[in-house]
C-alpha cells in the first residue's frame, strides 16, 4: 500500500536547520506521532529521533526525513507537514484532511 504524506520545502528546510544544531546528528529524523488526548481528542507530537522501529515509515523531501509509525499514519494519511512563520510565532503545522475539528493551538484534532 502506498501511503500519502508530504513535506513542504519550508518544513524540510526547518528540519535540516534543527538537525544542524544537534551535537549528535547520526540518523536523526523528525518523528511525528499521534496519541489520544489534547483538547480535541488526538494530539500531535514532534521529536527528533535516531531510532527506526519496524512499523515506521520514512517520508523524505529535499534531504529531510520524517518518521511516522503505522498507527499514527492511519490518522495522518494524506496530510502535509509545513513550517509557518509569522510576526508572533513559528511552528510546524500539519494540514490534516482527516481532521474534522482542531483546537486553536493546532496541536490537537478530532476525526
């Protein structure tokens, strides 16, 4: 099965910047996972990780790699990871077509 998950140029650039600031860079990737919780039912988690588990899928763009486990990908299928900067904040943003609602901070969603 081919899974759909994309990473924008801005997100890839930010991931590579974050990795360049790490002392130990070997095999580091951005891991995105979903867990129950948050104000809308599910919550996104972002962490730099050097481990790859048997159920992980890797999505690459412009030299940056994102790891998503199979269970989380079920909730993220078709999503796009972006990095957005404006006058007051900067953050990774997941544009998730499966989310029917999300909280104001963008870190949790419902389906």
